[in-house]
C-alpha cells in the first residue's frame, strides 16, 4: 500500500535562493580560497575578475566604495563579506 502526502506551502514562505557574486582576481589566493569554500558548500555564484573586466571593476567600486581589496562577496546586491578570513589582496581600481 502506497501513501502519498501532499504539503501545501504558501507562496510567501517560499524564498528564492540568494544571488551570490564573487568579485576577485585571478592572482589573489584569498579569492581562490573563498571560491573553493563556496564550491564545497554547494553555493551557486557568479564570479568576476576585476583585473580583466572593467564593468565588474566599476560595479565592485559602486557596491564597496573605498575598498580596493578582493575578494568581495555580494548577496542580492549587498556586500556580505570583504576579504577571506581577515585577509585580502589590494587591487587598483583605476
């Protein structure tokens, strides 16, 4: 005998997954460490290399003004973390 249970969840209870953005550089070891941690936790994220992408560099400057350091982790358009475990790499935002 099979028993099926049906749960109805109100629409206002369902939360979409947060959009994570990782701003970093190819050469920063702390960007690599944060990327590895996000992957290990199974988090979905979009990564931007601020050395190679001028638009990403400008967006990072807008989100985290006065912070010329990577990595920067952004969740739903708000800065969640700057650096990784208290360490970061200096970047030129010019």
